[in-house]
């Protein structure tokens, strides 16, 4: 993940920065009508660059280590809302505590997988994540209002996403439950010991 983060930031990010600079140079010598089109294109490139940097940060384990799980989830939710493809919300109990770096990184990756599946497949309008910090465990609920799927149909388990979620949860001894039905959305429940 760290290498992918670096590649996005250093290579693709730099290419987009150069493209933006070249657009600025080109626009100086153009008539007003064409200049406006270049300005609009430059704004799209700038927005793409901003989103790529946000994505690079979300892939970096160092970001999660430095910012913590709560702030990292908030950044991801903000990124989804900026993309305007889903209404994403995040809430947490008033009391909270930090888990180990390993647990926070793994929980973030599990939620990232769930959210990415929601964006790719669910056709959902809403995504909601809630954290409840109990005395001895963190309880996480994530749900979407998308098309769902038949969880009992083993053909729906052929991708690596569900396997990744389960194997990551096992690494930190977290209980996990995925509830999915056709036309009723998908819910993910995680209970991670403190």
C-alpha cells in the first residue's frame, strides 16, 4: 500500500502537475473563447490532482498511524462526498480511545474495502459508518442502501474482497458479520477487542 501511495503521489501526481503548468502556458497565447476552455480543463486537472493526493494519503499506512483511525475515516468520508457519487456520513460515540497501530490500520482497510465495494457495485445513495467505543471493545457498523446481493449464494463470494475482510478481521481477533440481501443494501458489523 505504501508503494502504491508513493507511485500515485510521486509519478501520477507529478504528471498532472506538469500538465497543469503546460495548460497555464498555452492559455496565455490563446483567444478569449479558447482561453476559457483551457481554464476549465485546468480546473479539472487541479481537482483530479487533489483527489489523487487524497487517495494516496488514504493508502499510506503512515497517514493512518499519524492521524489515527477516526481522522482517517473522516478524511475518506469527506473524499467520497467531494466525488458527489454518494451521501456518506460518519458518527462516533463521545468517548473514544486509540487502538494499536496494527488494529487501526487493519480496521481502516476493512472499512475501505467495504466502502469501495459500495461505490463500485451497490448503486447506493447513502453510506453510513458509526463507531461505538465500549469499555473493552470498539463496535463498528457500516451500511449502505444499495442493491445488496444474495450472501447465501456462494457464487457471490468469488472475489477477493470478502475474503480480505474476513482474513484481516481474524488477524486482530475481531468478530465480523456481513449481512446482505438483494434490494435491501449491505451491512457490516465489526467488534474489535480493545
